[in-house]
């Protein structure tokens, strides 16, 4: 070759250096591209993640277009799914209804019918999630009448299944709907179940049961059934119980109710609250010094209604106007 060994070795070292430099530069360039791509890329959509649902809502507001997420979930509910999958899909639908208002409003009554079918599922968790989803849709006016059609079924579930989460979900749904008169016969049948829930150890279920009973106490044809039931209290529950007692007291002293001679069971709610042996007014005096002002005022209202029943409608009350948590939107 005409080259000495030292010259050849020297040339070989130069080539190795050039190759090393090229390899190093290439590696650095590839690393730069990877970092740049990593910064720009977005994580894949994970529709079961609350963050993902929130991102969809933000994107919809920003670009004014339908994400299709709610429709996709409703369509998947029509396919054959196991109980766990159905429960998770319903849970995701509920979140979508609250977050994707436009997409929820674009749904149809057929979707409500589909959700109603879920109330017949054999799994209680599916029933509970379906109740939560119907509650979410009940905030949209155009679906209320269709959801009302399931009121009797909801009352049946509440009265035949002892499941706290189901009770809470079902009662929250009923408390968010105006109940039509045709469900009153079923309401009479579930009074004992409502009283049992009221005496349970689960505060959220108790509060929801009291709200429903407080609302029903204003219905003339249900007042006797409530008062004749045979049958307890942190803040909001105690307040709701007092509102309930006030409405019962006012209802029983209304002219149309007093016009009938009613006969109550000795262990009925009426005898416990308003019977000759009851000392309700005396016991309520202790609540005048309750730490919560709402409870104090409501206790005064009940005491006044017990002591001066005939004067309630003709004399102005010295207490503030009554309010009920039932009227608040959750």
C-alpha cells in the first residue's frame, strides 16, 4: 500500500474519532427530538378518568364542538356488558351529564328509557348508579316528565331493598322531582319503609327521608298516613325534622283536616308528637339554646304552632320565614 504501519495506525485513529463524533452528534440530535416531541405530545384520552372528562368539557367550551363522549357511553350501555362494566359506564355518564351540558341536553327520551331499564338489573350497584344518572338528567327540564314515570319503580326499590347507597340515590332523585298525584297510593305503601330509614344509623339517608316526608306532609291526602305511621341528629337532620314537625302541626290544625274525626294508633307518630301524653313543646325548649341559629328559630316555630294552633294563620309570626333544604338545588 506504500504506507508504514505507524502511518496506517494514525489514520485509523483519526477515522475512529470522526465516527465517534458523528455518533455522538447523532445521539444528541435524536435525544433533542425525543424531548421536543415529549413536550408537545398529549397523553392519550382515558375516558374513565375524571381529568379526561373535565378536559373534554373544556375542549367543548373552547372549540364549540360535540366531543361525542356522552353518546359513545350511552351506545356502549346498549351492548352486552358485565355488572361491573355497566356500573362504571353509568358512573361516567353521570359525570358527563353534569360536565357536558350541551351534549346532555341533546340526548333524547329514548336515552331516559334505556336508563330506566337499568333499574331492573339484578345488581344493586347498577341500580344505584342508574338512579344517580337519572338524578343528573332530572336537572334538565325536558326530561323531567319522562323521569317521573319511573317514580313508582324508585319507591318500590327503596321499600324492598335494604341498601343504604341505593336509598340515598333513590331519595335524592325523588326529592329532585315534583311527584305526580298518581304515585300517592304507592307513597302510602312505602311510609313504613321511610320511617325505618329515618330511624337508621345513616345520616345521609335520614336527611333525604326527612326531606321527602316534609314535602309529602303538605299533601292533604297523605297527611293522615304520615301522622298514623308507627315509628336521631346532627345539624341539618335536626332542622329538617323540626320543619317536618311544624308542617304536621299546621296540617292537623287546618279546618279541612279537623273536620274529620280521625282515630290514631296508640303508637302512631301523631300520639308521640301531639297526643295527651306528649311533652313535645317542653322538650323543644332545650333547642332554644342550640348552637345553630336555624335550629333555634325552627324550634320556636314548632312550639308556637303547638301552643297557638288557631292563631297561626291570622297572627304574624315573630320568627323568620321558614325555609327547607328540600327547596335547595343540590
